[in-house]
């Protein structure tokens, strides 16, 4: 069993999860320190700059990095990798030129003059993102998931330690955070390249041909023509809150939202992203076998539900108390934001990995519809809340529409894999049953011990341990199947 775990599906997931856990542990340990060194408005301005980079980074390669996973021959894949990098270079230059020409207009639109001095870094940061995404796709194709973990941890150390140095030399401002983020991205990419560069170079010498690059770009034309628009809208919907909150509200509120959103997404970063990456590699291989595909999706869906339910519940019930203890009383408002976003987290955690089905089955048309729905509902929530100058209404609309859209996405993906809806409702109901004692325990701690935030934190940790015990006892068969799930 140990060998199956190490070499199979779950082994790859564990490699990614281990790296993510270590990286996020470093981030969490240093976050309470940074939240006391840097003011909320500094985090807000940094979030605006990162949102600009992240908004374009998802399409910097026109999504050809996903196509690297699909060819049978490594020679075809390596030519796609080089095509992706060439596109990223040109795209970064075009965006950089536009930002140079329209810099003043961008600053006025975002109402964030603090971000202006750092816009010149945008093209370099974009190309680094394109390089990382292409190398990461090659890394996943070759199943070198442990190497990605090494790169992730290296980046986390850099991103967490650099702000402390910046603060010590008198740069406890947005610039200190921005340069720290950029340094972490460079280290992330460099660490990945150092590990796989020799292999890539060898295959390049044997297989690189200009006509094969053009053939690959034509063969997977759906990625830039169809998939890129859906992904851009999806990414825009992710970073639209930061940009629009900056336009409608203060940088302090943007900072509160940035921290709340970061913590809300933590379970997805730790588990969901790792499952998604290995899940995509797996279904890219078995996509023509409907029976195995359905079984795989059923198992992954169950694991995601059982892993995601309780963190969402704890965050919804006790977010404000937990933030006050961990990050300081100045950040209790961010904890209240996290409480509102908690229900949305659960459906996001389930739907995001399952959405890989749309790409692996080459149903970019369905993915486009989903991303368009996400974008429009988020735009609606932000416009209504922003125009009414009500941050609470903004967050509630965000959560409500997010539950509907991401829940619908998850069920659509299940249907695409031939999984009946009744199965999904059964799993959701069971997870709710397991969480009833946890819910009561947390509720009692809040009602009978108001103001004792440390007690709520202790009860939350105990609740997690209790929930894990219940899952192990009640779902032992599922866990054994998942742990021994074979790789392809």
C-alpha cells in the first residue's frame, strides 16, 4: 500500500500538498508579524499591483501552456512550450507599452496613485509568469510534482522573509511588499528551471523545429480562440474585487479584503490546487474511458466535500475571533469579511478542481459559458455594492452569486463525467451530518464566552481534530481507495 500511495494518484497529490502546506505554513507563521509591521493600506496597494499582474498573467501564453500536457510525444510538447514562451514575450511587451502610454489613465481609474511608481515592472513580471506557467506545465506532464513543491517552498521563504528586511530598512510600505512579491516570483521560476532545465535543453536540441511549433499552435487553436476568453473573464472576475474596491472604497478596505480573501482561499491553495493539477493530468489520460472517468470524478468529489466542509464552517462561524487572535485586533474587520465569504469558499473549493474536466475533454465552449456567468455575477455584486457604497452588501452579493455559480459549475462537471446528481446530494448531506456536533461546539463557545477569542481558537482546533476522526471512522473505505488510487 505504501508503494501504491507513493507512486499513484494520491502520491502525486501528497507531493504537491506537502509543498503547499510547508509554503503556506511559512506564510501563516510570518503573516501575524507582517500584519503588525505593515498597515492595511500598504497591503491594499500591493494587492492592486498584484491584481494587475495576475489579471494578464493567465493569458500571457494565450493558454497554450495547457496544451503542453496533451501531445503523446515529448517532442511535440517541447515545441509547444517554446511557442508559449514566444507568445509570452510578445504579449508582455505589448502590455508594457500600453501601460507606459496610459499610465496616468490607469492611476486615475483605480484611484491609487501609490501604485504608479511600480507600473514599469509589469512587463517583466508578466514574462516571468509566462515562463513559470510553461515550465510548470512541462513539470506536470513529466509528473515531477515533488520539484514543484521545492520551488514553491523556496518562493514562500523569499516572499515571507523579504518584507521583514524591507521593514527593517525603513520600507514598511506598499513598495516593500511589492518588491517582496516580485522577488518570490523570480525565485519560484528560477528554482523550477534549475531542476528541469537540463532535461528541457536536451529535448530541445533533438526536437525543436519552427514548423513543429507552428503545427502545434494550429493543432490546439481552441486554447487561444475560445479558452483564452473564458479564462480571462474568470481571472478578471477573481481580481475585479481588488480593482473595483480600490475605485469605490479606500485602500484600507482593499487591505482588509485582501487578507480575508487570502485566508478564505487557503484550503483551496493547500489541497484544492494540488488535487486539481494531478486530477487534470489523470483525466487527460483516461478521458476516453467513461467508466474509469466517472469513478475517478466520484472519488475526487467526495474527498473535496469532506475536506472542504468544516474549514468553511469554522470560518463562517468564528472568522472575526480567529483573525483578532492571529493577526491582531486591527484586523478583526478582515475576519468579519472572511465570515461573509465562508459559504462561497466551500463551493469554490469543490468546483475549481472539477472544472479541469472542461479543458481535458476539450469542452472549452462549456468553460466559456461558466466563466462568463462568474464574471457577470461578480460584476453585478461589485457594481451594486460599490455604487451604494456598502461593503457588506458587496460581500453578501459576492457570496450569494458565488454559491449559485460555483455550485452549478460543480454539478455540470459531474454530469459531464456521468455522475448522477443524486450521488452529489447524498455526499453533501452526509458531510452536513458529520459537522452537526462541530457546529454546536463552536456555537456554544461563542455564546457563552463572548470576547474570549483565544477560547474560540482552541475550540476550532479541537473541532478540526474531532471532524477528522469522524471522517476516518465513517469514510475509511473511501480514504483507503483514495490512498491506493493508481496512477496512469
